[in-house]
């Protein structure tokens, strides 16, 4: 049976949906990136003080990677219930979990106070962050994708993606301001807690906006169709995970491959760069933070432009521009940073993030268009988040270890280039999805045909 395609959401309502998704993802990415920046700057001293400085940084990034390890579990749980109960309810829960964990990090005792219990508590809260974020992304982009129309889906769905640079911008901006206003001793003593505690205020704002939006009309139509099939022929739906692995396993693999260059390059450019610029090149923390801050602002601005371009050219061509571009940029990227000036560092980060945006912008619509409605939350989340364990999670850790072993940037550049090649292969194997109708129920069965005939 094919359900009637829901009417496009009115422009005013769609903008409210976009705002709700954007603000929520901004808050959650603020929480996530705040941890990453703090891991690079202070957590090594506060939670692993007995280690060598570089080893302490490695251990700090290890707790950072733990958050990624929890994201696949979040994708499974949130995807399952998001496909069964709806997108909106799960998005509210993910916001509460992430914000609560981040606020609690701001209250944590350090190693100097409670000893080895401090990094254990830090790791537990990081797991909660990662679990919630694993379910956040899929729901946020689907809520927008399923409210919009096919002609501009790439543009509208790219706006929740801007939550990543917006969150990075907010986190880096707060940290940059604090490091500029406070002495290094004051920041290490209590100043680092302020941005974590601010998360509580941001969550209240995000909840107020998210609770005001409606459930996806495409999901409502698919749910009604599933209930009709059950009532007429007694057909019970398979679990979303089972259905995804049966009908969309190729799409899951494509999504995982597509994420490799996007995820790895992003964390090298925004998280590892704080280590490389300060320890290898000798630039100040403030200089490195300012470069990421400005680069994130440009990143925010170009993502909707890349999304709109994907509506004209297709998802695959724009994604390939980003993957090939990031791979080609890596050697110039490090060469510019090694010059040791703020201008060269800013140029390296900004160009890298612009090219990253060509992958990140169409990703929301691209992944949404791969899967059927009643398994879309699961499929998009699994494809996106399972790859993060092999991509974003170890990226700063691997880059830091390569720097420690080789003392230069060449192996790090080759690492990102290898990821770019994997992504190019994945996108080459994918089908173009730009013109797909999200309101269509793809998996027809004999029972579907009987229901359609009876209707």
C-alpha cells in the first residue's frame, strides 16, 4: 500500500520546525564540543595530573572517545522508539539527557579532591552525553526533512546541521572569553566549570521551543497506514532494526562509509588542532581557539549554501566535492599551520571547514532519503552513529598518538586522506536520492497489495 503523500508544511510552520531542530542540535553539540575543547585544554591536568602532559592529553581524549562509543547504542534505542512512537518525544528526551549530563560535569570534583573516582565519574557522564547525542541527530534532521518538500529538502534539512558549527561556535566562544578574562590558574581552578553549568539555562530554552512543534506529518501517515494493515490483514510490523538490516543494509554501509571523511576531518580540524597548534607549533591557546571560533562562523554560513546546491546538483556530486576537497587540503592545511601565524592558522581551519560543509550539508537529506518512513529514524541513526566509533571517536586520539610517535604532521594528513578515499568509494556506490518522495512506503509485500486492492 502507498499512503497518500502529506501536504507540504506551510512556510511559517516549517521555519518554526527548523528553528526547533536547530536550537536543540546547537545546545547538544555545544555540550559535546565543550567537552572536546576542555579535554584538549584542561582535563588532562584536572583528571589525569599524574601523567606526562602528552599522555594526560591522550587519556583525556580517551574519555572523549568514550562518548562516541555510546552513540551507536543511543542510535539503536532512540531509533527504535522514534520509529514506533514518533520523532518529537525522543528529541525532548535526548535534550534532557545531554543537558543534564553536561550540567553535572560542571559540578564534578577533580582528581585532587576524590582521586581516581574523578575520571570514573567523568567517563560515566560522557557516556550519557554520547548515548543521548546518538539519538539526537537522526530525530532532528528527520523532523525537518519530513515536514518539507522534495524541491528544497537539501536546503531546509541542512539547517539542523548548522547546529554543529553553532554549538562549536558557542562552546569555543565561551571558552575563548573565559581564557581571555581569567588567569590560567583561575580558569583551571573554577573557570572551566562555568560553560558546563550554562548548559542548564540553554536546555530550558531548547525544551520550550521543542515542545511547541508538531510531530512529522509523514510519520503520522506511515503510522496510520501500519495500523490499517494490522487491522485489515493482521500484519504486524517487524522491529525497525530488523527491517533496516533486511531491506536497507546497503544503504547503512553507504552511510557509514560516507561519514568516514566527514567525521574524521572535522575532529582533526576542530579538536586535535588545539593540541597541534599549541604543543607542536607553539601558538597560544587563545590564538588556536580564536581560529576555530572564526572558522566555525564561516562553517555555519556555508552549510545552507551547500545544502541548496545539493537541491540543484544532487546529493552525491556535492558530497564528492567535500570528500575530495578535504583529502586534497590536508597537506596544505598542516603546512599553513606550521608557519606559526594566526592568519595562516585561520586560513587552514576555515578552508578545511568550508570543504567539510560540502559533505555535512547534504548528509541530512541524503541519509533521510535512503530509508522507508517506519525505519528511517533507525536507519539514518545507525548509519550515522555506528561509523562514529571508527571515525570521530578515535580521530583526535589517533592524531595525537601519530604526533607523539612521528613528531610531524605527515602521517596525520595521510590518515585523513585515507578516510577521504573510503568516502569517495562509498558515495560512488550510492544512488542519487534527491527526487525521492519521503511520504512513500517503499517495502511492498503481498499483504500490502491485498490491502491496496481492498481499498
